[in-house]
């Protein structure tokens, strides 16, 4: 007997994995139950807020943005801004900012912001597109910035602040903590920047008090989903805005269907021409609802039904999501590119 | 991210298929709400695995129930009852049966370890993680991992006495 026996015993235990399909079914039921419980809590919270609003009204004034447009209804878009927090004062020639993203999950313990940079025109939010990102993790989320891939970190100094440098097979990352509640992670993949250049960018990172306005709101999500992240294009880039909730993303803007396959089932959504595309990627069904809002402005509801496989979101839910979308008509990219 | 590898991981770490199912479901439901954030990490699967370990340990704290290891019916009649130490493993049956029974008995011993020790054993000998990696997962120091492993192996060694069994310095740091 030796440690090999332990390994054999644990291998035997691994063979007792519960039946996946059954777990998947139970998971769907539990996810729905969880969503119901969460809705009940929201109702109770809403009742408490209703009681508190008259007291707070004199102190806090809610400021909706301008007019809004929707495939189905027209309501005011609650103004949501992305605080940019930090920016690099120096970038290599040809590298420009493409998008800014923010965690918007309700109840998130912290708040993270990710600014993405690239050389070309491809969306750096997509896997495999050469990019550089500056992520700022705040509060309890700051440990999310710590890498876990088992590569030994090399110590670096970013303007006197100790940090780490890690180079993996596909990317390189510098991480440092400018103060006790913030972690900054600078990641480069595929842009061909060397360590010295990356360190120069890191040392140029400085606080940024600016913000970006999110011109998009989604009025309805399936019960088990909660908004997780908002993304909006950087200044001077083709206007794109996206909100993600779990496995679903809603994107509005020009030139947003580059990653959507052609064809599909023709539909009409909220009076607009649309198409429904289903793609089998391995055993992960991906679906896209593409709605033509204006000649150059599209709305895409993309669903990845693979993760967790708990609840499948079909055409009906996708249409309902699309019909609940409202867009701030004062969004400059909306008015100039339409 | 696929469901089956997560279930398999949890089944080994918890040493309890039913508990593993509960833990994985809870973790996935929570992870789904913030998947975009987790998915943006370089190793999201490691993050979810960490959630599973944490959920298992907290689950154990909340429920404070004893888990059981399902045993093959054929093995049930042959393994030593709880508290009874077999003489160098098992004494009946042919060699292959003995190996199976030894594994079953050992599995039951592992399942009876305190949760943290159980997780250390699973992560060290099934996942082949170093003590440093386990410490990161369990949010403790590598020395703590080594002491947990040491205690676990000592318990197993007492229950299955063999001078060659379970060297204490089996892990890496």
C-alpha cells in the first residue's frame, strides 16, 4: 500500500460522478426556484424603497436621460455611466482604445472596469483578437485580478509600487496595487509588444476622472438572468453598446453583425425586419436574433445556451428581450451614424 | 465550461456524489449571474473550482452532517466494519478483489476525514496540485496544507497499518 492506492481510490470515486443529464434537469429547476426567490426579495425591497422614496425625494433627484427608442415601447433610459478610473498616458504607435466595459451586476461586491485597446478594427472583446486591456478591480473584487494559471510571477516595480509580471504561452500580464482597495491588471495578447514596452505603458497609467454614458437599457430579462456587464465603444470608434446578462448579450450599433453568420429565418420584431440564426458550435447551440432598427443600426440578441445548460433561452425569449430594449436617442453615435 | 468535469472534480473533493451534486448546482447558479466577469478571467475553470471547494467547506460548516461513501454492494459484505482495522488490507477473496476492496475501504476512510483534510488529499493526489496551489485554493498557508495532509495521512496509516504506506512527504511545494 502507498500513495498510489489513494490515487486509485480517488479515481474510483471519480467514476461515481452523478449522471450529468439528470443534474442538468435538476439544475434548471433550482435555477428557476432561485430566480423566484430573488424576485420575491426584489418585491420586498421595492416595497421598502417605495416607503422610503418620499423621505429621500428631497435629497436625491433621479435624472433620466433624453428621449429613447425601442422596438416595442418608448421609455426613458436610466442614465448609467462607466467611470473610467485609470488610463495610460502613453501608447505604442497605432494602438488605440476600442471599448470600455464595467461590471454592473446587482449586489456585486466590487466594481471592475476594463478598457480594451487594439490596432485594427476588430472588437477586442472577442476571443483571439489581438488586444491589450487595462482592468481595474475595486473592493472585494480586487483578487479577481490575481492570475491563477500557475506561471511563476516575476517581481516588477511600477513607479515604485511593487507588482508582478507573468508571461504565459498566449499573453503577458502585469499586475500592481496602486492602493489598498484597487488592483490594476495590464494584459497584452497578440499585439507583439515586448516586456519593456508593456512596462512603459504600465508606468504611464494614471487616474482618470472621466466617464462614459451607457446609451442602452434592457427592460426585460428571463427570470434567472441578471445584468452582469456593460460595454460601450470608446470615443472616435464606431458606436457600439452592449449589455450582458449571464449567457445573453444585447448589442446595438453600426457594424455589429460582423460576427453573426448570414442567413437564418426571416422575422419581424417590433415592426422591424429581423432574422433568427442558430449555430451548432460543438454541442453548444448559439443563437442570434438580428433586428435592423435603421439602415446602418442593428440590434443583436446573442445567446450561448452552453454554459451550465440550466435554462435554454429560445426565440420567444430573445424576441421579448429585443422588444424591451430602449436606446438613448441623444447618443451621438446613434444620431450621426443613422 | 462543461458540467461533467466540474461534477467529477466535486465528487472527488467532497468524496460524496450527492453532496457534490448540490455543491455544483449552487456554485453554477451563483456563477451564472456573474459569468461574464468570471469568463473574462484567464482561467475561469480554476475560479469555479475554487468556488466549489469553498462551497464544500462552507456547506459542511452549515450542515455539519456526516457524508457517506456509496459502496458497491459486492464490496459491502467484504470490507471491515467501521472501527475494525483489517489486517494489512483484506484477507478474503482473490488478488483483484482484494485490490478493489482495499480501495473501497480506503475511500471510506478518506470520506470520514474532516472536510479540509479530505479536500487536501483529493487536491494533492487526484488533481496533483502542489501544496502552494492547494494553499491558494484553500486560502491558507502551504505549511497549513502540509500539516493537514500530514494528519490525514497519519489517520489513514493508523487505519491501514503498513510500514510502506503513505509517506508524509508525498507533496510538493
